[in-house]
C-alpha cells in the first residue's frame, strides 16, 4: 500500500522496485536513541552499522516531509506527518552529536 501511495504522490519513479524505508530493527534502534541511549551503543547492541541507521532515519524523514507538503492532504494528517518528520530530525541531531 505504501508503495502505491509513493507512486501516486510521485515520491518514487514508476519503474523503481518497492523497498520499504521502515525496518523494525531500525525502528527499535531509533526508539532507543530517542530515549537517550548513545548512538554508537545502540548500533553495537543491535548489530547494525551506524551509517545504515542514519541513512534510514534520513530517508524516513524525507518521506514524511514530502508527504506533509502535499496540498490535498487534510491539515490534521499533514500536521502528523510534519510532527513525525520533526521527531526524526531530532533523532538525526542526536546521532550526529555522538
């Protein structure tokens, strides 16, 4: 379903295969970072390369930011997308402080 919306909203090109920006391993890592654990400790504990985590965070933030800027979305939904993008930006800033 997400892939269909990304195609419809022209976030991705029509010939690009589906790849989800969300992976539970990365979501768990982001939650731990947001809760205050150090970025490098989270990466090591979850067995994830730290660059891969930051790349996923950036991709997800860009997706939510793009969705929030669509003019035909109701304000409440756009606001939730903006809020999520803001939270992901905060996670990015925490990651780069380490």
